[in-house]
């Protein structure tokens, strides 16, 4: 049982003759605790779902899965854009690969104050960092799912009173060309919604968000256009994808819209220029 | 490889000496195609998630898992209350058990007409049949998840215009004491909601459901009370549980309420009196 | 309430001035009953999750969501590759759009015979049809999730006895250039696995699949390469993507690999060349 | 918009005349950051899904949902059994209720050392704390989902070589009568599995866990019995429920077993005696 490791056969390291490069091979759906740096420079503790993979050359039988886990468990992870790029770099070195990919998805909290009473509470967002490294050049996409209220312009217009509204998810994925924080994206989106959400609302706050939503009706089409217009003007965003999904309160299905744009390349997608 | 079955050891049938009865043992999360009999006497095709289990006496090492699958695959399953009870009965016989349990969960469709235009479309509901048999006596619980619109009475009352509303799930579980159809439960619940849902609505219909919801504000507390009042008077219901969950359009969490009642036994739960 | 439709304002049809084309707008996560044509020419009933969307020109305020639902509810849907292309075509006509997209995801059953005893049972697979139409030209991708057994070559090689194995999902997405059936893809993949799965196995069958898996150890790397080699030679496949995910029995995370190839275009992806 | 709160109508506080007590009403599916005290006396940061509810007397129209959120956001939550009971108590006081219920579900990590190489990595478990308070008396149930390896005794016995094995979830819910830590329950269960899991294994470790699983074949029946035997003897456990679910590597469904016992009351369930 205590045979030295060098005497145990290493099947992964043997030669492969099928002449088929593997685009990505690695680990998926691993839960790991993380610290994330926020805009105020403080650390926020969370739990991430992690996917990590590398390209595998055609002549190699297998990758060394345990090295991905070693990298994750080497230090306490304090996640920032810079740290994420360093992890990409360390991964392809450790795995001896040309290309590598990392995805971390985690809940993230912002302490918000209710708009009238000022009472404070957390609101949760789902964040994903997607990274790719190729020949030493890292590229990162920041993806944020922002829950908001949407109120239907058609329903408001045609009805004698009321208007159907519902919770919606606006998902923004951006490839930054300059500094950008999760909080920046969230604020940008929440200003375009019929109303932003809060964990805790007193009656005076509920009155305000109800009336604000009624004053700001938006289709999914409006949401993605209004967010896209903001992202078009943002100097630190090279490419983006914005999606809106309304969990319709009058149907048992969603309304959905998406706009994608790469400012540098008309046919590019968000993840790779 | 073709050794007769009788020559292959049967580990499950050996004697167990730990003196521990197992409450339930069987199969879980099996997908299986089904036909369900609807109120019009027609068959509806669907796909169920199936759990089946039996009690295992303390002296038996294991149950025979393959027999559950054989029962399911023996015939095309045309599901009705009667057929379900017969399946419970057949299962405990085949597995030589005192007690047995079956759960089938499946999507179920009703063809609805929009309230003004009359255009027809399907709306989907999630149904679960839960059965238990003990010493030959079967008991069945019918559970239905009904998506509806809820509109907040507080938001309406305090706001100058508008009112937050959202999709809600009302879940009704009943132990029948007489004939009852899935369609009966759905109609009973939809009449108590701020509004029922539809797959397809034209503008004239959207106007109506928007105004109807505004005229019928309901908290989760109101939904469960109004449904409970109906179930209390229903002559074919011996016990029930009604839950309402609002996917709040102004928060990123749900509001939730539940009322449980066993008409025959003050401390009983829905599944067993 | 019964105002003629023409007198109710049509907000969606108004003019938009933001000059932003929307890539896709439509409905999402709608459940709908379907019939699917299988390789034997018979219909199989199932329930699909449906997404349908179209491109929206910059000058249009909104799409007409109800038309997607009308299309789905117009006829009983008997799904085949041809019918799916016709639905794409009908959708862009009805919605007056240049481009359109449809995704149907549904469980699909194959009646399999156990390898020794011959006992029959259903096994379920998850199928997705993804369609795109652009200026009248439809393109379809068929995606199939095939659950199999994988047995680890390293664990077998280094251990005195036994080898860890687990359930795996092999996901194959293909853009066909000739006739291809769901059943063809399933058989192609199952022949490359450590072993295929069955709903119902008697002891003689369990012996065979246990030994077969031990004789056929495969990493996720081997699975994607062996399936890719088959797809490379298949005359009716223009592009493909094959993924394998092992739900590792010795870890609480997955091992994962993917190979993508477009035979016609080195940089193309599966969905659009 | 800044009307004093006392001038805004309080619909929830009005009188209800339907004479129907609501068993539970409150909030559901709220995400909130937490600190959990571990056995070493250190704090572990995590993110919980929170459900909180109270009984509502028949004469009250509605509960005050915002108070649940206020309680959660009042302090940083450092979760221990004691703190959880205090929160139950504070909740029923704040909500002026007789009975109250709290459920927190969260990922929890243990730093484990691989059995031969000693390399360290995190393994994640899913924990739920369920609390109930009635007339001032709190009761708590600790629920832990422990992922393990299970290896089939039948497959091993009947096969010339190999044995199917897979990831399994063992779920243990206990009502303590004395001090008990999450770590205690996890160790108790892992010692009964075919093998425990690890995040990170080197080849020497993989050899050991493969052989250990082969030496320790267990049906779901064996798992629940062997864990139940341990829990029966544990002096700090008043009632328990143990479930095992094998995600079978030779099927596309699970095998499942459950044993429930209340040591004090033959008909009691885990949550309330």
C-alpha cells in the first residue's frame, strides 16, 4: 500500500496513437470555498462551482486530473481579475498545456439600503468568471445574473388598471478592456429595469418600488436594448452579451431576448475575440 | 456467460442477522412513459419520474430491485386511481412485502381557452400520485402543482397606481374519500387565485387577466385559506395539505404559506391517517 | 372587455428609435406535448421544453409572443427532421423575421433487451433538436445525452483487484449532412462505452455488464476520442461535438472532456458553419 | 413618497374572519451568507438557503414578512446549535407567534488528507439545520448529506472480476439529546461506506480506495442498516432517519433505502416526537 509513487504505473502519461487532440479535458462541478475581492477592497466569502480544463495534445493518453485540485487547494483563493489570470497561467504551466479554461460560478451579495426607509439587507446575485488562456495570453469574461422587476408595457397600456409584472433575470456577460467591477455591472443593469429588487422593504419602500415599476414599463426587448445602449458607451467593455428572461406572471413560460456584440470584430463572440 | 440463473449466487436472498427492519427499499428517479386517464375518459401520454419501494423484514439481506422494473415494464401503464391501487397491490405481492410505496410525478396538460378570444392552448401542471399499501389496504394521495398569478393586496392598497404581482405555485395534496379528478383540483384552485394562467393570450385576453388580477388581490395567506375553505366543504376529500409559494417580483425570495388538515384525525398527516 | 382587437393599442407594433437589432427574442421554457417519429417509423409521445425566437429588426418595438404559442398549438406536433425544418420556416414567415431559432428538449425512450436474459425494458435519453433558419435556409443540430458506464483504466491498472467505475453522460451534438436517427447516435456511442446501461437486468445480465466494463476501461479522454473517431468516418455528419462527463465514484466532482470538429470549416462551430 | 409609516395602511394587521389558522407562513428560498462554528471551534463561511415561518392565528389577516428578513440581517449570523435555538426564540417573539420553524441549508467543507500520500483537499457536504419552536421549547434536527462510494455485493459475488460501484448519497437526519457535531455524523457514516470520498487523490491513494471499496461491498440496505446500528448506540441521538441513494453505474436510476427511528416514541418522526 505504501509502494513509492514512481513504481505505480502512470497510465495517463502513456502514448496515444489515435491522433486526436482533445479541446478540453479536466474537472467539472467541484465545490470550493472562495474569497472574492469587492469594489470596496474587502473580501467576501462564498462557495464556487469550479470547472477547470486544458487542451490535450494528440499523443498524450490522459491529463493529470489531480493537478487541477492541487492548484485549487494550494492556497486560500482570494479572487480578483488579476488573481484569476494568474491561476489560468499557473494551470497551463502545471498541466503543460497550450490552452486552458477556468469557470467559477458563485453567489455574491450586495448590502443594499431600501429606497425610503433606508433599512439594510443583502441581495444575492449569481456571478461567473470565465477565463481562457492561449499561448500565454489570458482572456476573461465576467458574467452576472441580476434579478429585477419587469412590468409589461402592453398590459399597462391596454388595461383600465394594473399591469402584469414579474421577477426577471438579466444576464450580462462582458469581456473587459479596462477595470470593471461586479458592482458596476449590477448598478448599470438595475438602473435600466422597471425596478431593482431588495431583500428587505418596509411599507413605504414597497409603495415606492410598486409605483416606480408602474412608471417604467419594459418588455424583454426594452431591457436588452437599454442595457446594450449603456454597454455600447462603456469605455471598458470590448464585447458583451445581454439576455433578459421574464418569468411571466400571466403564463407558465418565459419571455426571452438577447443582444450580442463584439466591438472589435463583427462576427466575434464574447468569450474569444 | 450463459450459466443458468439458479447457479448464480443470489446474495439478496441470504439471511441477515442485524435484526433491523428497513422501512423502505426500492428504486428511485426512474423515468418511464405513461398514459394517464383524464376526466373526459381519454388517455394522455406523459413521462413520469417513478419511485417504488417496499418494507424489508429484518431477516432478509436485500430486496429484488429488478422486480420493480419488471412490474413497470410488464404492460403499457394506463394510469388511473384504480390502476394505481392495483399496481400497489401487485408490487407487494411480487416483492413479498407487508408494506409498499409508489410515487409517480409527471407533467399533465389541460387544453384551455383564452377568456375573451377563445383561442386554445395547453397549460402544463405537475402531478404526483403517492400511494401506500399496508396489509392489503391501499391509500392514495393526489398532489397537484398549479401555477397561478398572485397580486399583493398590500402593494395595491398603499400605492397610487399598480400593484406587484408574480407567478405563484399552489400545491394541493389530497387524500380522497370519493371520486376526484386532477381537473377538479385544478379548477378549484384556479378559481381562488388572483388569476389563472394561460399558454396563449391575445391582447383582449391580456387586458382581462390584468384587470382580473388587480380586482382579486391575494396574499399567500389568502390563497391557502381560500383553497382550504373549499377543500373543507368538498365531500370527497378526507385530508389535505395546501401550500402557496409566490416568486415575489419585488424580492429575490419567495413568500410561502401552508395549511394541513385531516378531517378524521386532528393529528393525522395527509399521507396516513 | 369585448372591444374588437383592432381597437386595443398594439404596443409591440410601434416604431423603435434606439437603432438596436435584437439577435433573438421569443419564448423560453414552455412545456408542450409532442410526438416524435422514431427509426421504426412509429410515433413516440413525449413532453418537450421549448424555446423559440426570431431576430427583431431595429425599428420594431417588440415581437408578437403569442404567435410562437399559436404555431405550437396549431396542430399536434409530429416531430421529424423534416417537420422541424418546416416549423422553422413557418415561424419566420408568421413572425416576419429574417432569422429564427427553435430548441426542443425531451426525454426519449428505447426499448432494450438485457444482454443475456433478453428481458425488455425502457431506457431514457435526453434529446435536443436545435434549429436555425437564415434567409430561408434551415440548419439543424441533433443533440443526445447518452448515459453509460465508465471504468477507470488507471484504477484497474494500479489496483490488486477492482476498479472504480460510475455513471457517465456522453453528449453528442451533430450537424447532419444526410439522414441520421437518434437511435443511430445512441448505438454509436454505446458501443464505445465501458458498458451500455439497461433499465432491467437479471443476475446473469449483471454478471455480463460488470465483466464487460472491467474488460473495457475508458477515461473521459478515451470516450471522446473513440466516439470522435466514429463520427469522423460517418458519411452523414458534417460537424460534431462530443462531451463525456464521469460522475466519479471516488470524488464528489466530475471528470470532463470535449472534442469539437467541423469537417467543412476548421474554425466553425457545430451550430453554424 | 415619504409619508410616515403609521399613515400607510397596514393590510396584514387587519382582522381575518375566515376562522382558519395557518400552520406556517413566512419566507422561502432566501440566500444569505452565514458563518458556521465547526468542531475545532473555528468559523467557516458559507451561503445558506433559508426558510423561516410561523403559525398564524385565525384572526390575523397576514404575517409581517419583512421581520424575518430583519432578523437575518440584524447581525452577522454565527451559526451553532445554541445560536440557532436563540434565533428560533427571537423569531416567534418578533412575529408574536406560538410556533415557528427555520430551515438553513448550506454547503460545508472538511479539509481531508488523502489516505496514503497525505495530500490535503476540501470535500463538500450539504447540511440542513431544521428547527421548530412551540410554546418556548425549541427542537432541532441536524441533516447531513454525505457522498460516498458504494460497491455492489451481488455484482462482486457473481462476476469473475470487477464489481459495479458508484457515487452514493447517505443522508442522516438526527434529533440530538446531547452535544453532536456535523463532523461526528460525517465520520460515523464514512466509516460504514464501501469507501469515503476525497477531493484530491494521488495514484497511491487511488489504489487504496479502489481496493478498500472492493473489500467492503455494500447494498443500500447494508448502508442504512450499518449506519442505523451506530446511531442506535449513540448516546446523544434521540431520533434519526438514515437514507442511502446509489446513483447506479449500470442503470439510469437510483437504488434507495431508508430507516427511521424515534428511540422515545415508536410512532414518532424525526422532527417532532
